[in-house]
């Protein structure tokens, strides 16, 4: 498993496992599109993991009848979890099933709603795009559910770009005409950096690795003042440490570290003068070894609600971490 998305590999969709979206606007449409996918897996003796909101489970159980008891049902909880953490949970599950030789298929439906902020929605779509490439080696089909009645248009209107297939009314898959190869999608959807207030609560240069410890301490202190839970402050400190370390190792020091709070979100932004090669696609899969490139962003993506990047501009490279 590589630490980044391989564009040439991701482009070879033919013969890969299903990664399809179901877009629906009624309970009947949900049952017609999703139930055949579940029944096919049950007929083949596969493990079916359905991580869906309770109302989706009720609809599908009514269609599946007694077969619904053969499905492993779980609530998503994504609205209260970090997107990267949930994504890595799916990857680890599929990796374990693959290693044990258990045929499996995955049905998921997120619980983000119309009140979800745009940054989180954009981050969610990036993870959907990355999963097509990162989860492909396990060989398991995966269907994602989107409800037009509940999900914001900003999310639903773009699912065809991050899913190679769509399921029709009778459950048949067709190629999505809007699909964008994962590497290309991540490179062109790296997120809008937030406007940095002037002044910020924390603004410090970091020039050498020897200054990392002091920077981490100051970030932990600031995060503790914003959120008194020790675990929250430690997430900020660790994720920021990884990104600053990347800037020192792979960028062009000195780097500038700023932190501030806005509308219930703690922001940490790290800028350096480098080109940021690979930063937009790195960290979506675990590196081969702890010392491999991409480890820092892989850790940061799991500890952070949202990661936005900017690479290759005349202003250098920037990574923004958002913590809720």
C-alpha cells in the first residue's frame, strides 16, 4: 500500500471492484437501487457490512425481509467523528477481511446533513475519491448512499465525480460519465485555504528540527486554552508536529506556523517556500513503513477534521488543519 494516489494506476478502472453511488429521493428508490446489491452479496455467501443511518436500515430491512438479519448493521456516526479516522476504519476492516480470505461487500451512508459546513463536505468528497484507488487492492465492492432529501446539494451534485459507477433504478451499475481519476481529483480539489486573520493568536517561525519541540509545546498550550480536554489538545499538537516536520524535511524552510480560532473551529496553518510536490495526494493510505514519505500527512489526516493544501504556487506550499 502506497502513501499516495498513483494517477496512472488509478486510471485503469476496467476490471476493478465496484465503487458506486446510489442517489435517491424516496424510500422506494432507495430500496429499488440498494437492495439488489445486498441480495447479490447474500446469495454469494459474502459478509455484508452496512454502515448506514437508522432510517436507511429500516427501509432496507422492510425490503429484505428476514434476510436483513444476515447483514451486519452499524450506525455511521460520521457527523461526530473525524472523516479521516472513519475512512481509515473502513480501510482497516477491508484489509482484515482480505487477509482472512472472507468475501465482503460494503454499503455506507453518511449522516452529514444540510447543516454540515462546506469544508467538511469537500474533505468527505476527497476521501471518497481516494478510496477508489486505496481500497481497490482488496477487491471488494462498495456502494455509497446519497439522499437528496437530506444531503446538501454541494455533496450530492458531485458524487458522480468521485465514484466510477452509479446504480440505476433496478440496481444495475453503469459507468459514471462525470468520474474523475482519483489523483486528478485530489490535485484539483485541494480545498480553499481559510482567510488568515491579522493578527493571529499564534504566529511563529520554525527553521530547524531542533525547534519542533518548542513549537509543539506552544500549539498544545494554545489548544488547551481553546478546548480544555487533554485529548483534543494532544491531537492538535501531534497533527501539527507532523505537518511542520514535513515542511522542514521536504519543503523549503523556514516555515511559518499560525493558529487561530473562528466559528468554533481551531485552525493551524503551516507555510513554507517549497513546491509541495505530492502534498495534495499524500497521506490517504498508510505508508509501507513508519519512515516512508507520507507518514506525517497520513497521521495528520486521521487526527484532523479537515486538511486543505496548496502546492506549486508562487507563494510556496501551505497546509491548513481544522479541528472542531
